[in-house]
C-alpha cells in the first residue's frame, strides 16, 4: 500500500468499494439498526460499554458512513483511530470531559487558541481548571492532576508556531493535544512528533467548501473508547450526510491546501510591502492562512472587499477575511487578546482557490480604503 498522502487522501475510507461493487461511498441515514437477536444485541451493548468499537444498534452509537470518514482521517494523521463529532467545539468538549472523567481536571493552555476554545477553558464550564503558559513555561505549571496540554500550531489567529516535539518532551506523561485545523495533515502531522491527540475543526479545510460542520479527534484506541462513550452520552454525533461530505472533502484536501498555500505566500509577500500594513505574520510552515496588521481602520478594510468574502471561518474554496477582535476572539477578554498578540488592527485571511492577481487587486483597493 502506498504511503503517498495525495493517493491515500483519495482512497482512504474507500478501499473496500470495488469489492462491494460500488464507486461512490454508501450513505447510511439509519437512526436504528433492526435485529431479531436481542440477546446478541445486549452483548454488543455490553461490549460498547466496555470500550469496544461496535457498529450498528443505534445511530448515537455508530454510523457506517461516519466510520469511513473517521478511518480515513486517522490514516492521514498516522493514528489507529479517530472519533468524529457534530462540530469542532463538540470535539474539544469531549477531550476535556475525557480528562475530567479520569480525575485530571487541570488543563495547561498555550495562547493563542481559537476564541471559543479559550472561552471554554477560561470559564471552566466543563469542570476544568486552566493555567495559561508560554511554550517554554508549560513544564513548570504541570501538576499531578494535569490531564491535558492544549495547543494550536500555527495558532489562531496570529499564526504563531511552536516546536511540538520539544513540548511533548517537556510534558512527559501528560498528553499533548494539538489543534491541527490550520495546517492539516498535508503540512503537519503532530502525531509524528509525539502528540497524543490531534484535533480538527473539520468544518474548515477537511470539508473545504463552507457547507458542512464537524469535528474530529485522532488518537489511540484507549482514548477513542473514552471519546466514543462521551459522544454516546452527550449526543454530539456527526450527521451521516456531514460524514459523507467530509470524506469527499478529504479526497481533494492536498490539492486545495497546496494551491491555497501558494496563493497565500504571494499575498503575504505583497502585503509586507504595502504602505497600509504594519506587519505580516506568515508561518514558516507555510499554509493558506495569512495574518496582518493594518495601520488604519480594520473595519473599513473588511467593508471594502468585493471579491473576498468577509466572514468568519476558513479553509473554504473562496477566500475569507475577518477581524478576530470583533468575531472569532470577541469572547476572549481584551487584555488576554492583546497579550496573545490579537491586536485591534489584526486581520486574518484564509486564501481560497481564486486567481492570485484578482485577490491582490481586491485587497489592494480595500487597503487603500482603510
């Protein structure tokens, strides 16, 4: 079996289709799965309760279409298992609840994180307690009840990066969760550097078209069993149609990320030379995201774009632009935003698949407006 990511992105989760006499992935809408053998069903429920991976019974337990997406993403990230959820935040919540269920309610967070993740950790809504630390300080704040170290790299929205392997080494036995939404497995596979959990807001690049919402966590078998149990209890299941669309999105993921990254690199270079731009943040890793700070009014810039879509989210085929302090990170206290580098003038742009010259023309005229 080939290890080329571009090939596996097309075939992962679909390897059995030819033997089934199918070309398209079957879409299973069932909410319940009939069986005349209720004694056998009871044994299967017991198996699921004990952490086993069980298909059928009920849609909140499993779904065959969603399982194909889980299998494919796990393979692309280099893990044995993955567990899909109704949204990225449902996936985040499940990871936190898993730590709490193990008696490890303390979480170490490295800012910046996605605004809703930051809010969830800060508010302690799920029974967690967070300590915020810089990457080099994480080891010094780990406690006996630390269940998780939560990071994003490149980070949302500043695109700051950290050394995953060094962080994992510093954390010892404490699991490191890396939100890999921005990089995707095309640019980075945190599991290769020791991360125990890799999380995606599948709504973004994995889906790729701005029309499906989901979240997923790649992990080992033990953690997957816990996450499936939490998903069953809390009901944060991914809809089968979403699973179908996300699996389809994976097939073009390498092509989309590569093309959008090339565009973003050009835009970053030109933005750095623009008189209306104070600073540009573009990851050493590359990628489709660019962050930049404007000298004038960021709201005027957002209001002036005509080709680029002014909206939250990222990873779509069209280019999206937004003002983090007003939208994705509005729920984070202003002082915490500023400390994390999320200034009033910061803009986040997610490059799409349009022609780069058309995008630059729109950006240039909008920058002049601000």
